[in-house]
């Protein structure tokens, strides 16, 4: 994952021949342990490598500890664990074991292939209101008030996703030999606009991450040279309102999104109305002695009390859903009266 995770151990770049031998060694060793693994594709002309990414099917570990496997069978000097990635050194080279669930096995393979291509595709999907990652294509729709967000995976068919995002699927299936071919592929996307890739267009997290990525910097340089030549007969795409792409996705993937978002918006508004009826500030107006941690505990205990009472009436019901319905139909005055009865009754 970039070859920079290990800080206290010496590692070096490998030639293509060294890298391919190492791939065979690592994959063979994992196979002998009953662990399913695969290495994402690189562009054909790549002649040196800074690390080895290995996708590990998480379920094939069968409960075994990944760190113990690495220690026993690769004897590294250093192991760095971050979320689902284990980075370690082996024969002066950084190896990244990326744990992947079965449901993301194929999408992860495509996403991590061809160096930074997945990251560059992700920049375009982001401008349209989506996220492209190891999980496929996900809609992230933020509420107009800037608070909560609606998330839904739209597709895990990589080729359909590429088609929807304006990329040429046939060209992708041919593969890429030179790094510049990957850059050209992104530039030729229907929705390409060079401005969205500039560092100043990124949020802090993406800016920090991409500044460390050699190929991302190379892509920006390529845009300024050959990319400009390619774009001189094209107008950079101007992005529309996010709702426009939601409707496009609904039609393209044949799934109901708009109605789900509208239902979600109503749910958010109901939650906000409930929060206005019953919150810490209102409680302190009626019970001034309740503050801080004690206030928080009192609210938690009251919610549990209401849910328990509702479950007595409907044992098979969803307590959270029933609690929301109860809060929704009761007046603020009635809710506060119930809270005070509960609170003072326990004291």
C-alpha cells in the first residue's frame, strides 16, 4: 500500500524479476497453509516495485491469527497493523497482507489493480456523489443540514461501475502496459475535469495521502503536459447537482434510490423533531440538579425503561423502532412528565 508503512526496518525496491519470484514464494506458502490469496495486477512495463500487496480472503483464515501466521512463517523484524492491513518486512521488502471479506473479494481485486487507477477513478466518482472502493460503488448522500448521511452500495460489478462512471470498459479489459496508458484512460473518461485532481481540490485527508503517492504526483504532471494536448479539443466536464447523478444511477442500475432517500429524509426530520421534544437542555429546565454524567445516565435509563414497557405490549417488536414511534406521537409535556415520574420514582 505504497511501501511506506514500515518505519524502523530497512526495505528496498525490487526488480521485476525479484518481485515475481517473491510473489510465487509468498502465494505458494499461503496456499500450503490453506489460505486463499491473490496479487492485484500491475501495468506490464513496471520494472521495479516498492512493496507487494497480497489480498487475503479473511474467511480462509478460519479463525487463525494473522499476526501469528506472519511471525511463524515470515519471521519479520517489524509488523505494522492498521485496520485490515498487516504490513511487514520479508527479505528486505515490504509486504502488505490486505484482509478481504468474501463479499468484497472480486471488487477488491479490481480496485487494487493497476497501481493508482482505483484512486483516480474514485476522484471522479466522488464528484458525482459516490464512493468507489474495494466494496464497489457506494452512494453517499448527505442531508441538506450537513449532518447525517445516507449510504447504499449500488453495485459490485466493476465493469458496470466503470461504464456508469463514463469509462471505456473494453479498454480496461485489454489491460495496461505503460503507466501513461492508465493516465490516458482516466483523461478519456466522459466525466473528466483536471481541476478535481489538484491538491487544492482535495480534503485534508486525501491531500495528505495523495501527496505521498508518487504516481498521483506523476498524474498531475502528466495532466499539465500531455493531458493538456489531449484536452485541447475537449471541454472539461462540468459537474451537475448530486441529485442528477442519483437519478442517473437509479436508471442505470435499475434500483430504487430516490424513494429510499426521501423516506430517509423523513426519518431524519422525525429524529430531529424528537430531539427537540426531549433533550438534555429541556430536562435541566425541569430538573436543575441533573447535570453531566448523571444527566446522561438518567436519559439512558429512561429510554431503556420506555423500551422495556413497550416490549411488554409487543414482545416481538423492534424496541428502537417502537421507542421512536412512542416519542413521535407523545407531546413534549407528556414525555417530560413521564421522565420526572421515572426519575423521582427511582430516588
